[in-house]
C-alpha cells in the first residue's frame, strides 16, 4: 500500500458524443516520462473502476520506480472516489468513444510512448477499439474474449503492433491452454501464463509480477522493479 512520489492531477476526458469522463494522471515527480500507460478497467457492472487495485498500485509506484506515467479513468457511467463519469454503461460498443478520448488526451498532452493496458473487460475495449489508435501496442491482463472476436484480433495483427497477454493459471474465463488457441489469429501476440494467479491478481506477489511484466514491455531498461525504496521517499 506504499504511495511513492509523483505528480498526480485530476483530469477530465471529453468524448466525441459529448460526455465528460473523470480520471487521474500520475507522472514522474522528476525526470523524463519513459512511457505512458492508458489503463482500461474491469467490468463496471461487477465492481471494476479506475481504482481497481492493479491500476491504483501502478499509479502509486510506477512514476517513481520506472518514470512511467499512468492515466486512469472511469468509463461512461462508472463511479469511484474520484467521481462518476457521465453516461451509462454501454456493454463495450459505445465505450469506443471513451477509449478514443483517453488516447486523444495523451496525444494532445504530449505523453510519450503510449500503451493501452486492459484488464478483463478493459482488454475487450483495447482489442475492439485500439488497433488503429496512436499507441505503440497493448498489454492485456486476464482477457475473457467474451466481446472481442476474430476480426478484432486480425485488426491488431494487421497493425503490426506488439500485444502482450498475461493469462492467470486459474483464470475464471480463459486459461492459458485455451488462450493460446484463442489468440492464434493475433500472430504477434506474446502470451505469458502466470502460475498460481487468478483473474483478479489478488496478492502482492501477483501485483508485482504484473507490474514487472508491464514495465519490461514499455520501459525494459527499468525492469525488474526494485522491491525496496528509501523510507524518506514514502508518502
């Protein structure tokens, strides 16, 4: 639960269909931004929001440990302590405008080396709506592949952008063996099976593994992350 130094600011995103989405941007307190994570949270109808624990801890740690910026936001109709985004949950389709708004914000604010990071429902949004956006690639955590189909995977293949897929050994929806077959249409996908993990990545060892894998993709010279910091920097 350690919170490390960063510049953190509340932000608002404007969608093409006129909604205001609430979010937060955490950037390094000093030094250049090595990479930018545009995070897409789990299913809001089942408790997913911008503060889902992997993303909250990414924003607490990665700006300081890896000079990685973390952009978190609530998709339409989603509530968190930061506030409630306008609109209503759309099942994945209308959320295309939300994904575009987040990437547009990162582009217009000159946030470099942009990556989509989706978790569960967020992986569906990344796969369905992200291939043609101005990002370097995508990192997918616990993809269920309930909404995204073969055409979406092929769109990412055509883009040539790298996609890393982290699949828990004991996932509730798609386990490593099935995921290997399901992701065959996305030919450049790198699938990483994580032994012992479950869909929600509960437990510090799994949080650390996820954050290490993310940093190894977006800022490899910063990986693996340190496990200790000087007590003087802890907020």
